[in-house]
C-alpha cells in the first residue's frame, strides 16, 4: 500500500504519515509513503517536508519515495521516486537515481506500461482507477478492467492502482490483477487515518 501525502495548506500530512506508519507496525514492508507536494512548493520546502517524512518512516523501516522531484529524492536519501507522464522519462530518471533505487512510473495502457518497464521502472502506478477529487485535470477513470489490462501486460511488474481507491474497492482491484493500491483521500479525509490504514492493509492481505 502506498500512502501519498496530501501536503496542501490546512492538511495534517505528517500526522497522516505517522498514523499510517503506526498502523503498519510489525509489517513495515506492506507500506510505502510517497512524498508529493504541489507544483508551486519551493525546492527548499519540498526538501524539508521530505526530511520530515523520512524521519517518521525510517525508524519503522517503511519505504520512502518522492513524487516527481528526483533531486529531492536524492537529497533526502529516499528509497526511490515516482515519475509521471510529464516528468523525466523513465530511462533518464533511472540514470539519475541509479540502478538500486525503486522507480515508479505512471501508465494507463499496456503499450506505455511495457515501455516503462523496459526503460527501468520497478513498479507502475495505474489510474485513475475511479473518480477522484484529490487531483484536478485527470483523464477518465479506467475502472478495474482497465487496471487489469495493464497488469496483464506486465505480469512480472507490480501494478499499484491509484485514484478514488477506498477499502471497498480493494477486493475488486486485486481480483483484476493489481498488486497494491495507492491512497490519498482515503486517509487524508479520514477522522482516524490509523484505523483506515489498518482496514486497507487488512483488505490487501
């Protein structure tokens, strides 16, 4: 399960990360935290936020990834990064991060998925699976069948479904072939993100 930070003003992003990490106590390999900030956030602020996330995750053995900003990923010594369609190409990102880093790539269909894996992606983020209000300007939802089509094209590479994912959707996505899920609103909008994380991890188990 990937927890993607909602670091917009007024959100308790670090509190959500801490709650999620607490829920994964004893099974840290079931969780990864992806540092994502808005495009207008300065590099310094992104770096400081990334360090704060890493300080929460590292003692617990939880993986830390950084979305988009490869320089920040390197600077905070993250486990890896995730690149979207408008970020550096996967092969270039792999060159920046080195061969050992975890590298995720955003894909929506089998052809680009195969290309991303060939270029060095460790896993694929596929979506939006369902309708979501967390991020604007997204294409139409793929639904579980669309997620499954990508997963079937890259069977040896983990596919992480993202977009409108809640605990009720996990079973359908897993049955379609998703290895795991990435969530933003399911935790950021929850009154009890630790309990929400526990429920999601249980559904994924």
